C-alpha cells in the first residue's frame, strides 16, 4: 500500500515578514505610478486644449479671409474678455461671432444660465472642467498688444478694424487659459480654477493662429 506524505499546514501560508515586504513593495509602486499617471493625464488634457485652440485659431483666420481682414466686432461691442463653452445669442461670444467656421451651432437663447445656454466643447477640456468652481470662462482675452499706428507700447486689440494694424500677430496673445491666479480681481474669479490647470504653464492662442505654452511668469500686459 502506497504511503502518503503528511504535509504541514504552514507550508501554504505567508509569514508576517513576507506580507509586510509585499505591502512595502506595493506602497513603493503606488508612490511611483500615481504621480506618473497624474502627469500623463495632465499632458493629455493639455494636448486636447492645444488642438482645440488651434481649431479656434484656424476658424479665426478663415473669418478674416472672408471679411477683408477686419477683426470681428458686434453691434453690442467688442468680444467678451472671458469666453466659455457655454454661450447664448449674444454676438460678443466668439461662438456667435465666428463659431460657424469651426462648426459651433447657432444658439437659440439669450439666457445667461448654463442650464439654458448652448454648449460647444471646443472651448472646454478635462482639466478645466474638473477644476472650475462655478460658471466662468475657460479662455481670457483682450490683452494689450502693440499696434502699427500707435506710439503707445500696448493697447487693446483693434476689434472691428484691420488685422494688419497688429504689429506682431505672432507675438500677440488672443486668448489664454483662465485661472484665478491670472485674473484674481475679475467678477468671476471665484468660479475659475484656483491655479493654472496644467501646472507650470498656460496654453495660449495667438492672433496669427498658432498656439504656445506660456510660462507662468509671462507678462500678458506687455506684448
């Protein structure tokens, strides 16, 4: 008759030292992976933002071609300094002014409530949506820029006038991402993300249509 070897009940378990070692290894891996994953997510959001800003810039250039290089301006005035993915029929919103060039639908309401406004995701990206604290713009514009017919160092964009008046369109910021550190005293600053959503830079659209990452120390009031 064949004899069976008796096994010890302790052979299939783990010792306390082994368990503690496994926990320590998992903790180290988590410490390495969590910041990496967050960094990848931030880069992906920035890439989406950059792509969509380029889309707006391309639409703006098409608008200029169809309007004899005249910068957009409405009967109600210049485009708003703050622009949001939520918009209404007010012609000072860029979706209403030239949004048709990138496919933004016509708004049907004049309401200022997000619940009743039209939505265009071209002006929205994940990190902004995740960090905003209320109803506010995703883009800020109307920064001073130098004009060819002015001796003053900088003034606001010549909305309604010729694009050719902008001395250096490739150096003139049209819109940049919004956050409370950039514009702490605006009426809707409390609704914006508290800090720059991509960390140490802001994506910016220039009047010539290109997009750059601006260092946080870049002075937008001196172009």
